[in-house]
């Protein structure tokens, strides 16, 4: 069975590897299509497209955006976006700026707790466009302030932890609109993270669909066979597209490989045609 992977991160956000390396990993695993979905940036897409062309892999321009819906953070994936769209670029710049504001507040809290880090150090770890908590976590470990990344989140950075600062986020409705305005298809990422019973998740997805959502990420590294059955049922009943991805980051999320994920993840290539059609890319 030909397989694909539609959820991947690179150094342009909080991934460990360059876009060209991520695409090469997918090539080594025999995937036929990949989507680079960095948080709040399209900066890695030209490199991914070039490597995809060199290796004969279909690259779908993608993105992952955070949003609030019913007072909790969710992630929305955008596929087949026009990554050269200046309006999208302006919106992404605002999102990345809000990251800087929040990151600086986190560093102030850490300083108060006697765990000083400079923002120059954090930016040096991040390297490219989107700077976030994983980069701060990495530095906390490097400095010996935390035992590992999990510990850094548990002690300092996770929701409710000592240096946690909420980020100003747009509403899901807005994020979905931005993706669609840029010609993309809006998909709910990792529904397992919403932690709701099937019936509640159904209602949640129904609300998001009314706000323009077009698909859900049914296949995902953390999804159990039961999750997959439940989400397939929700997708069918709500006429939502089905997508899948590993959420590969490198060592930030250990045990996940491009195209293979974790736990025997297999994302069939057959998911791609309906997605492409929804994006109007099938002509
Ligand atoms: P940010 O985008 O800056 O809010 O950081 C959120 C990212 O941090 C998520 O996309 C995850 O990749 C990562 N993350 C969140 N919680 C944890 C955790 N407990 N352990 C490791 N990584 C986490
Ligand atoms: Zn990430
Ligand atoms: Fe996510
Ligand atoms: Fe992700």
C-alpha cells in the first residue's frame, strides 16, 4: 500500500531537521506524498518543494495554526495553501510576533524563579521562523534546569506550570477562514488531544464544520485503532475529509518517524485525491 504523511515539522518551527532532510526521510520510507506543516510559518515550503521535485515525491504546501475554540487550544492544519499569498504572510507574521511577546513573558517568569535565560539564546536554538515553548524547554534542559523536555513542560512551561503564560490566539473560526482564503483546506489536527467522548467530539466537530472546517486528522501517531474507528465514523456522518500524519518533529517527539509515525501508523495514499479535489487542485 502506497503511503503518505501529511503532518511534519522542520527547523522553520519546532522540528529538528531541515525541510530537505524531512523529505529525504519520507523518501527513504517509501512515501509518495508529504506535507510540511510547520507552526505559523510557510518558510520551509520552497525547500520542501524543491527536494520533493528532486526525489519524485508530491509535496503539499501545508501549515499548522493554533486557535481557541470553546476556551481551549486546538490546532488546525491547512493543506494546498497558496504559500505565496501576501495576506496569509501578513497574518502569519502577527502570529509569530505574538509568540515573541509570550516567550519574553515566559523568560521574565523564569528569571523571577532564578532560572535565567536570554531571548538571544532561545532564538539561537530556534534558528528559523517560529519560536515556541519547545525551544525554551530545550534550553532549560541544556542548562541543567530541567531533566528532560517532559520535565521542562511539567515544571515550567505546561499549562498551569510555574512559568506558564497563555498565548493570545485567534478563534478557530478565524483561522479556518484564513486557510480557506489562501485557497487551502482546513482540517482539525489530532482530535485525540481534545479529550472528549465520541458523542461530544461529534458535536464539537459539527460546530467547527459550521465554521468552515473541511476535514479531520483521523490517522495520527497517538491514535488507537478505536480512535481511528470513532473518527472515521464522525468524518463519514459529518461528510468531512479524512487526513493523516505522523506529527514528526525529530527528538522533540521521540519515537516518531516520517511516514511511519509510531504504533504502526499507515496513512493510505487514497486519502489524497478527495483532499486535492476539495482544494480545487484536481484540474
Ligand atoms: P507553543 O507553540 O510555543 O505553545 O508550544 C507548543 C508545542 O509544545 C506543542 O506543539 C508541542 O509540540 C510541544 N509540547 C506541548 N506540551 C508538551 C509536553 N508536555 N512535552 C513536550 N512537548 C510539549
Ligand atoms: Zn510542533
Ligand atoms: Fe499540533
Ligand atoms: Fe504538529
